[in-house]
C-alpha cells in the first residue's frame, strides 16, 4: 500500500505500479486556531495551497520555496527549508498529528508516535492531519546572482567571505542557500537570501554584507509575503525535470571541498530551459549548499530526525528539461557524489537526507545513516504501530537497511 500526499517524488515513487495507492489530494483543508497559533491541515495539501490559505488570515509558517511539493511528506522527513536557522526544520513545526492505521482507524498520535512521525514520515500509517505552528508574516527574500564569468573565482571568493562573516556570527534570522544553476545565458552562481523577520532595517544591513561577497549582477530580494515569494520562485524554475537527486553532509567548507565543487562546475551538463514570456527559467542540473546552523541544531524538539550536528548539506540534482539529456546529467550526478566519498574522513558525516536518497542505493546500508542514534527506536515503533508492515512502500523501506 502506498499513499500520495499531494505532491511528487523526484524518483517517481508517488505512484507505485501494481500497488494500492491512496490519493490524498482532496484532503487539503486548513483549520486555524488563532488562540494557540496553530493550524490543522489536510494530509494532501500542497505548499502553495497551504501558504495561500494562511495568508488570507495574515498568517504564514516555515515552508519550502516550491509550491508544488506536498507539505506533509516534505515536512515529516525533515524539511530543509529557508527558515531553518531561525525556526528550525519544518519537522520541528509539527505539534500534533492524526494517522489512519493499517486497520483503517483514525488515531491521534501520542507523544511516542508523534516523535516517530517527526522524521520517519508515513511508515507507521497514512498521515491524514498534522497540526503545525505559524510564527511568520512577512519576509525579506529573493535571489542574488553574481558575475559568473569566472565561476571558480566567484565561488571561492564568496565562500572565503562567508567564512569570515560566520566567524563573527551570522544572525539566525538570515538563511542563505548557495546555488549553481543553468540559465539560458549559461551557468550562474547565486544565493537564495531569506531574512525571516519583520525587522527590515536589520535585514537590509545583512543584505548589504551578502552583496559585498561578489559582484552582483541581478538582485531580486524584496520585502514580500511567502505566497508571493513562492510564486516568484515558480517563474524561475522549470515545470518538468527528468533526473535524480543525491546529498552529502560535510562539517566544513574546506579547500578540498571547494576544489571538488569547482571541478564539477566545468562538467555540469548544460541543459537550460528556454525563456518563457518575460521570465527566464533555470533548468536542468543544479548544485546547492544548505548551511545547517542556529535552530536546526536543537535536538530537544522530540523527533527521530538524525542529523543535528552543525554541517553543510550538499544537494546534487542531476537532471534535464529535455529528456534525451537525462543520462548525461545522471552521470554527472553520480560522479560528483562519488567524489565527495573520498574526502578527508573527519569532514564527511555518514548521514543522508532521505527525500533525496535513491531507493535503489539503500540495500545493505545502515538505517543510522538516516536516523542516527534513533534507528532502533524507529524499528521498534514500526513493529508496534504497523506490525504486519502494511505500509511497506513508504520510505524508508526498513527491510532494505541493516
């Protein structure tokens, strides 16, 4: 049995051939409790739908920048969002949940089960209604692109400057994602800037510091609402993608890591999307760096999510807008992922991000790569709440792990 929680899966696992699939897309409501600053949401709601409905009441919650993703699956597996340093991972915003178990009964998760849902998602049952908190209203957010005629130089210069900024302390209200993308005009390096506070004056001071880390040729950062920000992101991203993703977690952005990344820039397949209307869309393969600091590191939330150490998540998306270019992009993806395998051992964390974990690569791997020291707790909860393994197609498939 499988369930589709509204969005999609980069590995094509939203629909499983020859399996019963529960389609959750019509369960997309938002019931707001202003007294407790929480909202009960339907298990099939998309990110875009969620933020639009909250915005009608002048509210918002930490989310991703892609509106077509199903909120529940993305959130329960961690949710590396662009508000993470201030509010934590999106899994940390889940304060309650209802599930449909293997017998079809609707259960309110107790603290033990809720801890498992926060990190292990739907392996215990179908998550029909999580309850989330909403601490946000407006943000200062957008993309900055730097002069990328010399990608190696701009990338190294940015990271050296960012390390200097970090040494002096970076505000937790500021989250940055570095990105290297294909555009119709060639490869480009930039950052996604999010200041998750209504203190615009301080946010713009930090924006000036980030702008100074390179020569900015395009600045789309503005005070905005989360729905408007997501709509703006949609205008820059392709509507179709043929490929896969992988991740590596590292402790430090060392010269060795930067050398590997710079070499990959030269090999990254060029498969840009064509300009559509007045907007220029990025397309094909991309590389992103997520800085994990601040509230992300709070291990007292009550979840089985495994990676709470300070680190950088390296996101490798190998894919193409044009299907015929898919294999070349996958070769680049795999090659770069393997290159990181051979770095100085103390800098490489054994963990991975399950949402970008290729399902055919897992047999024989330790479950601790996903859940860390919580791996045996997850197995115990699975045995207690889904004794007959009815939800055997939900990720992670525990039978594939040691």
